[in-house]
């Protein structure tokens, strides 16, 4: 990252930073680390972040459920209800694994042709304490990776990312404008693919997409590489961001506020419709998410000879006409310590 300017707003660069520093950590950590460790404040913050992902990806039901949870908690908190204190102190105990597990078993043992009575009877059967009959039909999955395989995957991933960032680095000069094609897709030159708006950072979903060459508040160009680029893709002069905006991206704040109002309105409309009444949005979501297939793990062999140290060393030799003018973008010595 030290090879890129601090004010680099290149679309593909910001997209991969959003993926690696925002999307992946949030989705991996929220249950395995935050929920299970009972870190309630961090869990609450990450839950809101994940809601922002669902809003960007237009997942109609997934961006309602987090809001419902947040609404309940803050209602209890504002009214001094003891339940808010219980959740804060015993978060890990509120585990819906057993509900989700039995629901999955019911889906696997029934079809859309079953009557409600047949589904209920199947649920009773699956919920019996004597699991001897059910165990005969269970599929047991064994973890397919050992330590050498994980090391191999880690090295391959690192080499891919180094190669990918190098390709982005070489395209920065020619990709300083986020170009949108006629079919509402965006070109990622390094990967040579087109993606739609849902793949882009939050800033591109607002009414004011990031301006790749200037501050998104005062509209003046950055000078001497002085500025800050947020995870949403918007960038500001330090003075604009810290003093005038009070450390808030107003464009994205407005986008999230509208998302909250829109989804709350839709959620209330659904509740007022009565039980078992699906709106058009709900039906569309069900169809979109219907996928029960399981991907088989692609277990790598460990026979290849990969040298991550050489790849890290080669980063020092990256050269680009638009970046060679300053020594501040030379490769950080810190990363060299990661080499074997």
C-alpha cells in the first residue's frame, strides 16, 4: 500500500481495499470472534456495518433483520429495560444455532409439494430426543485441510494479491476515472472484468460519487498528497474532514439515513399486512436466494515450490511514471520482515 499515493482514489484499488479491510473482516469476525467472545459493543458496531453491506447489495430481507435487532436493543436501552443489560452481559447465550439447525433439517427433508401438516409432522419427527433413526440419514463432513495445505493456500493467496496489486499499480495512470459502460457496469482493468454497482464501495452508491481527482467536500485538488481517503471511497483534505465535516462523510451518512427510512417503511408495511402476507420485495428475495447446493472444497496439493520472500523483495522494483517522482512511495521495510 505504501507504493500508492495517500490520496489514490483509483476505483479498483479502493474496491480491493474495501474488500480486504472491511467486508471480509466484518463477515468473518462477527460470529466467530465477537459474538462468541461476548464483545457486545464491537458486535453491535459490526452488525451495523454488515447492514450497510446488505443495503449496498440490495438484499431486501437481510437489510431488514439487522435494523429490527438494532431497533429492539436501542428501544430497551432508552427505556431502561433490564433485557438490554442482559444482552450486553450474556450475548453468547442468545444463540439461534439450534433453531437454524432444525430449520435446515426440515428443509432438507421436505419439498415445496409437502402440505403444511406434513411439514409440521416432519418437524416433530426431527425434534425427537431419540436421534438414532435420524442419524442414519445425516451427512458427516470432515475438515479437508491440514496445516501444510493451509500454509500452501496462504502463500498462494499472498502471491496472488501481490500480483494483483502490481497490476493495479501499473493501471493507476490509465484508470484515474471511474468509467461506467452502457450496461451500468464498471471495468476493472487489472482483473479484466466488468462489475455492477453492487461490487463498488459505499461512496459510489450515494448521490455524490467520489471525485477521483479532488476533495469531495471543497472540490479543490489534493496538494502534496495531503488528504485522507475513507473506506467508502470518498476523500477529503484533512481540514475539510476533521474540522468542517467533524470526521463524518456526509454523503454516505445521507445514503445510510435514506436506507434506514426506506427499509423501516417497508418493514412496517409488511407487518401491517398481517401474517403470511409476502410483499413483492419479499418474493423477489426468496427467488434470488434459493440455492441449496454445496461447493466441494478444492483441496490443494503441497508440491509446488512458492517463494513468497522473492515476491515481496520484487515489490521494491515496482516502477510507475506517475509515482516515481517521490521517494515516499518506496516499499515499506516492514513488509520485508514478513519474508521467510
